[in-house]
């Protein structure tokens, strides 16, 4: 084992292996991955591994698009099968708002040069004849959608990294990470220590425990998550092609072909948290007991939409853990309290995002910044205020509403308030409608009466008129804006004024 490295990646799941691969690909070949067990020993091995290209966020869409195109190239490069099936994905809208969301996504896809477009019912019936399309208002098709083999993908990243000189040590748990005065780290394992420039926490289900080794607390909490696979279905056996997957978000389930049967997974309302006090060190390739009753409502909606699901027997149920952040986005990037410590924790769509996540991490570590702005993922968005109570409330809400439409400017109530300023009650009595900003409740706008909440939607909402009135009032007369939640920066030194004048539309007053 090397005793010196440019970077040590902790965790051999799909994410750790992708980061290692991309570091090596960008030229850092003196890199090591340490895995406490076999590769894939966390959430990775039992994932349904569906892949999708589109996301509500622009840069995350780009990352997912890159990931989807990478798998075939990776297979070719390494000779390791990634088990890529891309029979396409059908997205169904049952409501006007879902239709609006899908049409927005189709417009964005056009802009990114991605394939995502509307198909009519006849075409959808040809693509997936087992779906009952009654009550569906709009159908979009993503020809590149599909699924991959989780362990194939992880091993392909590992092979690609090794081929470029990276080292991987399995059955090598990291037992300590010790920061050095010069900003480097000593990573300790029972097989020896490594002095490294960077530590990368990609420990998945054990992200909290590995963070603790460096003295930091990450707001993460695992939940159970289930999917089942049916026995063979005669219509599928008789087909000479693979069926597209079905994204019926209004039905709150996902569905795709697996073997000659169907796989159905669900995000149920009755969330089950797991390992609240810490993920057991000895946990490995294990699953929880089946509990299909908990996802019965979702299952019934899947059966209504695809009756063949109800007619086939159930062959296998997977109930495994996945670990969430409070907003279900990855905790990503250099940790603000440490030097050269990169987090990549709490990933839900690991197979849709692994490639881009690895590439952006490698760019950020090697070049000091990534090609895309990763603001939405930055680990710095949470601080100690995101405590265990807040994390549990938010994770529960995220899980249960995984497939709900998340509208622009959405403010979610779960776990709030966390931090309030002395003026909070006064503002509330004045009709303030609050948003959450780094844990603080801050007024977004003022309603005529106290207790009003933001409405959500893609069209103009209840804040539109009052906010217009506030803006007019400020322009024509006077007003006070509470901006105590805004970040404050000190810009100083020779050239500070010139730089600020170049950055701002206004001119900096002379001192
Ligand atoms: C039932 C289910 C279905 C899913 N379906 C999908 C899907 O359809 N599509 C999709 O994109 N995603 C899906 N996911 C999510 C996906 O599995 C995860 O996003 C992904 O596997 C996360 O990978 P990871 O590498 O971050 O973590 P993990 O897979 O948890 O890997 C972490 C690794 O770190 C190692 N480790 C921990 N501590 C140490 C230590 N101290 N020293 C050394 N090594 C350590 C562990 O042994 C483990 O191998 C699903 C998850 C579940 C549970």
C-alpha cells in the first residue's frame, strides 16, 4: 500500500469509485481508494439503478446527461459490462400541474440538446403496450432512459481507475483521519497509514461515522426503501425488445422491466427511519424484512396503471437502506471547517448522477473549481443549526414527497422554525410570510393578515401582487427591508474598489 497519496477516497460504492476514476482521468494517478469490505457494500449493491437525464436544476441535468452517456463509453474503455439498458422512459402526467412541469422540462431539454419530447397515446401504446393510458393528459418520452447494473458500473469505474495507476484496497477500513499542521492528512487503517493531500468522504451509509473521524457532524439520516420484482409476464416473454421504464410520479411509484418481469419501487408516506444513532459498523450485504403493506397504496396505483403487475406473482422484494440529507441533495464539496476535506454524502439518485458527480469533484479538487456551479449541492449550505431534530423532520418530508412536484421558490414547512431573531414575533404579527435561510426564518413578503402562507405553482402565486406593491412603495416612497440573513463579505486591499466597481452595477462611494 502507498504511504503517500494526492488523495484518499474513503468508500468503494459507486460514488467513491467514480471520484477515483475521474481523479485518475484528470491526471492525478497517485490516488488511493480504501473500502472497509467488498466494493458496493453499502446502498450500491441493491439499487434499482434506474437512470434519468432530466432534473429541475440546469446543472444537475447536465451532470445526469453526462452520466448517462458515460456508461457505454466506460464499458468500452474497461471491457467491464455496465449492464446498460436504454429502452427509454415514459413520463406520465395526470394533472395540469404535472403536465406543466413536463412541458417545462421538454423545453429545457431542447435547450440542452437532450432527447425528451412528447409522444401521442398511439405511440406510447406502441412503446409500452402494458400501460393503461386512460386519464393521462400528456406523455413525454426520453429515449436514453433506462437502467444499469450497479455492481457492473462500480467495477468498471474501479478498473478504469486502476488502469490509470490508482490503487484500491478492499477490506481496509479507515479508522482515523488526522489533520496535519501543513493542511495534509494522515489516514489510518489496520494495514498502515497514508499521508495525503486530500481526504474524500464517499462513505455512503457510513458518511456520518467517517465525518466524525474528522470531528465534523453531517446532517444525514438513513431510511428504508423498497421495490419488488414480479415473476415473468407472458406479454414480456413474447416481446423481442425491452419495454421502456415508466415514470408515473403522480402515482408515486417507479416501474421498469427486470428480466422478463416488472420492477416496481415506491416512496411511501409511512417513512421508516433506520440507524438513527449511527450505521452499524458490521452492516454489509444485508436487507431488511419485506413490508409490502407499507407501500400498498403505491402498489395499487401501479396495478391500476399497469394491470399486468397485479396478475403476476412477486418473485423478490428488496428493502434496503439509503441515506438522505435534509433537502435530498448531496452534501458536496470542501467542508468549510476543514482544510482539504471533500464531502460527497447523502446521494439518492446515485446511478443518474455518479459520473458527473465524480467529474465535478475531481475538477474541484484538482483545479480549485468545477466547470459547473455546484451551489445547490455545496455542503456549506448546512451548519450546526441543521441538528438531528431538523434533519429527521426534513428527511421524512423529503422521502414522503419524493415524487411531488417541487415548484419554483418552494418553501417547505417541515422542521421549522429552527432559528428566529428577536423581531420574528413582531414580523409574524405584521403578516410576514417566512422563508428558511441557513436556518433562519426571514420575511419574504408581507400579507395583509397574519398566518398567510405562500401558495405554490408554475403560474403567478399569491405573493405576486403584494410583492409588486412593496416594490412600488419602496421606489415611490420609503420602506425597510430586513436583510439580516444576507451573507456579508469583507473585500479589502489594493484594487478592492476597482474590483467592486467592475463587479457591481453601481459605483462604490469614495471613503
Ligand atoms: C432499494 C434502493 C433502490 C435504489 N434505486 C436507485 C435507482 O433506481 N437509481 C439510482 O440512481 N439510485 C438508486 N438508489 C440509490 C443508490 O443506491 C445510492 O445513491 C448509491 O448507491 C450511493 O452510493 P455511495 O457510493 O454514495 O454509497 P454506498 O453504496 O453506501 O457506499 C459506501 C461505501 O463506503 C464504505 N465505507 C464505509 N465506511 C468506511 C470506512 N470507515 N472505511 C472504508 N470504507 C468505508 C462502505 O463499506 C461502502 O462500500 C437506490 C437505493 C436503494 C436502497
